C-alpha cells in the first residue's frame, strides 16, 4: 500500500513538472521576453509564429513594452502587434 502511494506521488510530481506558462508570438517578427526565475534572468526569444513553454514553477516576465508581470506557471502570453497580453 505504501509503495503504491509513493509511486502515485512521484508520478503526480513528474506530471506537474511538465506544465508551465507558454508564450505565443503571433507576429511575423521575432520578439523577446526577459524571464526571471529563481533569481536568474534569461532572454526568451520567440521567432514569428513560435510557441514556447517555460516557467513551470512561477517567475517574473518583462514584456516587449517593458511591463513586468508575475506568472504562476499556468498562463499563456500572447504577443500580437508587438503587444503582449496574458490570457
């Protein structure tokens, strides 16, 4: 019984690690988001039409216009016309 409970917990933990926020660039031009996760900053470049999954456990994102938003890891950022919106 205890082994089954432990196995189920591990599987749930692995399954939730695969999910995260996503960013969709609906523009033809590349766009860049600045992602701060766990105290470390990185640039997330999205080519035109590209969708990327990131930020599985919460992060801050600086949008192309300079706005900064906190994400929990379940949001979708949609970039269209150079403007990013959280959905």
